[in-house]
C-alpha cells in the first residue's frame, strides 16, 4: 500500500474515531449537567477537593470505559493538572470537568473535553458545553467545527482593536508565575481594547477558534487545559506559540493562541 493510501486510511479512521469520541463526551456531559444546580457549600479545602473529585468521577465513569473501547492501546493521562511532554505513542488527555470549580459554584462556564494525542501531537479533540449543548470538535488536517459549522479565527488586524483573555492555570502557583501573570495583564490593559480574566482556559480558546476573542495567553498550564484549544485554534486558522513567539509544546512555560493579525503584537506586549 502506498504512503498516500496509508495516510488516507489513517485520516478516515481518525474521523470515525472523532465521531465516537463526541458521543462519549456528550454522554459524560449529560451526567454532569444532572449534577449542576445550587452552589456546593464547603468549609475546608478537603471538602472542596472531595466535591471536585465527585464531579470528575461521575464523568470519568462514562468516559474511561468508552474511550478505552475505542482505543484499547492508548494510555491514559491520570492527572489533569500535569504538564510536560508525553512518552511516544497514543494518549487520551481528558478533562472530565473543565472549569469544575465553576460547576460547584453554580456558574455556567464549564465543559467536558477529550483529546487523543499521538506522539505528542493532538490529532482530535472534543469540547462539549452541556448547558448550551454546543460541541466543538477538531481533527488534525480536517478543520475545526462548532457542531457542523466550520470555525474561523477573527480577521482583526491590530491589538488595539482586540478582545483578549487570560486564565489562572491552577491554584497555588509559584510566586514568580503569579507576578508574571499580573504584569502581563497590566501590559495588555495598556495595549489591547478589552481584557478578560477567568477560568477555564478551554472556554477562552474555543472563543478564539470561533473568532469571538482575538487572543488568549496563559503562563504555566496543564496539557488538559491547552491541548484541546491548541488544536481547535490551529485548525481554525489561528497561530499557536509560547508568549515569546517560539513554537509551543506541552513542556513550554507559557502559551499564546491568537488570530494571525494580532499574534505579533501580542508577542511584543507579553515579551516586555
């Protein structure tokens, strides 16, 4: 079989896998939607962590067996807050409740995500927002979509006209990271039109892919936060790098996703 035919067969297989992954992620989202409602009260950090874990488990009980059946030899990233490069081969990178803390506080900004990574490259991703019913998907080389509608990043041509966003990667960051985040927000407040700050990262990134937000940046970060959006933005025509404009990998200490017309200016602002 020629290399062209082999590539075609892999693409067709990945497209079918994306369809089945979407079904699994939507099912997990339905389980989380049933758990959503009043603020979940907690008095201690341990109580909060137990509540977060309960949401994760409700989604994982659906996702893990279904995704394992789809790709039995793919390994599983066990810790959603982990970063860095993965060993070679296939991995499921899943965030069963992206924006989990929002879910517990009865805020609507949360999602379920699943991304298949092959030799450290995301090849397909699904981001489902159960409260709106929206499902964002991307397939490497196959474009990005909101349900069946193709996504395209904005055509904004200047940072001064841009709506930009950032997010806190995780609680308890090192002081150096916290100070870097603060100085970057200040710099963007001077250079961009409007700055949004909220969690989770993935929901900002789907907005970049959809052309609603012109750029998103974050310091530090986990694979599960950034890989889904990285594939969506790339397939929607956007640019991905670290904050200084270098190629981004899961081992990078910063992340920038932007429309092509504002990427260079965003790098300049974040590099000051």
